[in-house]
């Protein structure tokens, strides 16, 4: 939204004609007469900006209007940057694609889908190879099956002229990423835990603590905890 349009989107100061408003701030919200809110804004040397006109009563903020517009523009820019641009990536096959070429293109398709892009895979039938359209359909169905973890089928193989198309859309990759992050975190925690236990074992052995009648048994249990993971507590 252009700055001029954004500026006309909000009512400010004397443009606010309702009897009372709800003024929100970092300390909460308070309903007060509009005249009182205008006086507060004037005392602080800033503006009364109506940010939610359809609320009952309308919601306003006491803030410098130029600063408010800058914050809104910045927020819109950040939201736009966060929006994922979905592209359609093409994967081309021949009706008699060999396994090496197939696996190479399968790897590329996985990468496209993990990035959130759609995939349009197609088999191109050149000349008399149109006789192998059933073979092309089998290839595309195999492709969809091998990508089942990463994609959902938007359109099954369909012949259009000399090309047979298969359309795939990415599944929610955020779940996969979160699970991978969780696995990495758990692995790191386990490695740190084993390192600490190894250091404790080395220190205990050096100082003869394992033979100490008072604390040796519990220390042994701590060190050997992972050696019997199925042991009941």
C-alpha cells in the first residue's frame, strides 16, 4: 500500500467525531471521552490516531502520526517478506527414462518440494514414442509414489497433446523441519549427557570414589545408567 493511501486510511485528531474512544497503550486500554483523549495527545505533543473504527467504541492510539505510519509500513514490508512465493518447477521425462536419470530428477523434485514449490512433471512423447503412453503413465505414477512423503497429487497423469502431465503440491514441510530440529536437539543433549558421564566416571576412578562405601553405589548406578536402558526404575 502506498504511503498516500495509507495516510488516508486512518482518521486523526479532529477527524475523529465519535463521542468516546478506547485508548490503548502499553499499560492497557481505557474508555474515555474523545475530547479528553485529544487533550492527552495534545499535552504529549503527539496525535490521536483511530486504528479500529468498527470497534465499539472505536480504538485509538496516542502516538506521533508519522511514527505510526512508519511502523505500519515496516510491518507490511515484514509480512510481505515472510510470504512464501510458490513457484511451479518442471521436471521432464522421456517415455523410456533410465533409472540413473530418473533418480537424478527425483532428487531435484524433492528439493523443489521441500522449498515449498509445486512440481509439474511431464513425459514428452516425440514422434512414434506416443505409442508408449501407457509406459509414460506408469513412470509418472511411480514418480508420485516415490514423492508421497513430500507431496500430494493435485492432478493425476493426463495426456495433453504430446505431453502427459502430473501435478504435485508440497505437503506441509514445517512439520518435517520441526521433527528434524527436534531430532538434532535430542541428539545433542544425549551427546552432552554422555560426555558428562564419561567425565564423572574418569574423575571417580581417579579419586577412588567408586570404592567409597558411602557414595560409591549411587555413583556406579549413574555412570552405568545407559548400559541397561530397559531396566525398570
